[in-house]
């Protein structure tokens, strides 16, 4: 917990989990790339700070921030009540939702059809929470990487994957024999997280985001990385 409104570091340490295309992934050069990274680099420029990226497991991000090792989490992170007790969120920058991935011709049409199924998820995500808390009698298989959940579905280890819409689309595009079931679940809002009480950094990020929206940089990055 930061007293006195926090501070804006010369180097902003940004935590992510680069297993979540198009928001973050490791590119062909071996660098962590993606929409969130591009936005944070632009934010850094506007604030006048360097940006250093730390790639780690998704479920470790909040703990790492709470122990003071991260200034920002940029990880397609959904704002939830529970997380709001642990970190502060910036303004939301993207609206998403959970999609279901099933094998082509699968039988899932509604959320009720998921009852009792074996559901593969990325550990610690809102897809995990949904599968665990909202689906009756689910058997939840948790993977460190979303792509490994998809591989498990492909080889018949699970019935479906529940994961955010954009990576779901990318994973289905990259793998034959899979299809999406959309629109079963509610919208979620992505935001960047800062340490609890670091109002200065939160406000600076919000100002930079607003500037980027006004000057067209934000939309340019949406087009480049997300393609809408
Ligand atoms: N939006 C989901 C959540 O907040 C999944 C985010 C996963 N992000 C990642 N970089 N792996 O729980």
C-alpha cells in the first residue's frame, strides 16, 4: 500500500503474461509484444518514463504487485470486485467477454449445456472463476497458458475451453477443427492495475489514455493489433 498518493517512477515496471494474443504474446524476435504493451509504451512516452516489461504467470501478477514488484499490470485484466480490493484500476480501455471453444460440430448452445462438463481454462482468470463458480458440477482443468487449455481440448482431455473472446478467436484461427460459441456470458471491462493508493500513477495513465484517444493513437493501435 502506497501512502500519500504514490509516485510516478522513472522506470515503470509493467507486469504481464504474454500468453494472451493479441493483447500480449512473445513475437518472432522473442520480445513481449501486443496491444497492451504498445499502449503502455505510448503511455510511458507521454508520462516521460521508461517502461520495463516483466513476463510472468497470470495468477502471480496481483501478488507481485502487492509485494511492490510491479508498478502496473497490463494483461487484458478484467476489473472485478475481488481484484479491486487488492489493486486500483485505471479507466477501462476495452470491453470483452468470455467465449466457449468447442470441437467443430459440438453440442454447446447455451450456458446450461456446460453443466457437468470438463472445462479447460487459464488458471486465475475470469474464465476460471466462471467455470468454477457459475457452471454447475463443472470439472475445471487449470493451465498456466491458455494455449495449453486449447491443446487439451484438441486431444480430448476436456470438453470445452472458456477464455476471453479475442484470444479465443486467435486460438480457433490457428487450430483446425475448433469453433467458438459466443455471447453466452456478460461483458467484462479490461483496465490496467496500479498499486493500491498510487493515485498519481493512475491519474497519469488515465490522462495519457485520454490523450491517446483524442489524438488517434489509441485507435491506430486497436487497428494494428486487434484489427477492428
Ligand atoms: N480477462 C481475463 C482476466 O482478467 C483473462 C486475462 C488473461 N491475461 C493474460 N495476459 N494471460 O482474468
